[in-house]
């Protein structure tokens, strides 16, 4: 998979993709990640990318021209363009799975007080990572890249993400334990050391149900 990130602040990503699973995925060429500063595509003599909004109002608005030109030089028939904005669909694990099957993603990171409405015409999809507002789309882009990359074949053990929370059964993940068996009086449930895999599976399912009911009744109602 190829992921192109269009942003005014490419250095915000320094370090994020240079550690752990993401670094290994890049090194093994499971994913290719590129950054494009759309200021470089501005036709303004001073590389200006924003201006005051028509009709008045606070803040500055990103101009259409630099982003249009940047997207159009990257886009192919295999591209899916995603605009990161608080007004997009709320990001879910199902969306991550769907996007992990794409060959080329282009992520547009907004900034300042918003962007020229005409930029929306570039997008195949608009995505929000939650009902709150950030200073820009860079952190949401990091979220998408991380959640999508781990789903690519060969990046992590497939069973690891099949058993994730928020999969199609809407259940949160069950609790897990490791050594020691007794830590400060908190003991590992006996069933997990019983060797009875059928009972272990049932225990984990029931714990997932219990946790989902208690913590996320909105998921349980689905």
C-alpha cells in the first residue's frame, strides 16, 4: 500500500513512523508513506496558502488552488482521497478494514479555521476521528495510518487483529494476563491456567460481553 499525506507540517510526523510496528512495516515495504507540503504548490509569489473568509469571520481559510494542484499531481485511478475534517464520518474499525484493502490513499490534513468548501470536491471520503476539534489533520492522519497499516498482510499476526475490540461483533476485547500468576494479591483467573481451551474460550467471550455491557452500552445495544 502507498499512503501520501498532504500537510503544511510534515515534520510533525518525525518520529511517529520511525518506531515499532510502523517502522518495521515501512522497512519491509509493506507500506510506503510519503509527505507533501502543499505550500510548495502555491502559485502565490510568497507561497501563501490561506486567506480571509468571504463574508467575514475569525481566522484564516486554506485556499483551494495549492491543495487541488497537489492532489491532482498525485492522484491515479487507484487512489482514494480522504479529507480529514470534524464533519466527516466517525472513524471506526470497519472503516480501517475497508481502507486497508485500498492500493493508494491520499490524506489531506486541514489546518487553521478550515478550508475552502470547494476542496471537498476532491475527496472520495471525509473522515473524523471523534467529536472534538484539533488544530489540524496531522494527528488524525497518524491515527489512520497506524490503524490501517497494522491490518496489512504480514505486518502483525492476523489473529491479533481478528480478536481486536470493535470488530464486527461489536464486543470489546477480553482481559489478558501474563506472569506472575499472583501480583500483589491479584491472581490470574484459574480457568486461564486450566488447559481447557473450550472453557477458556467461553470465559473470554463472557468477559468480553461483561466489559462491553459495563463500559460501552452503545456497542452492546447494536
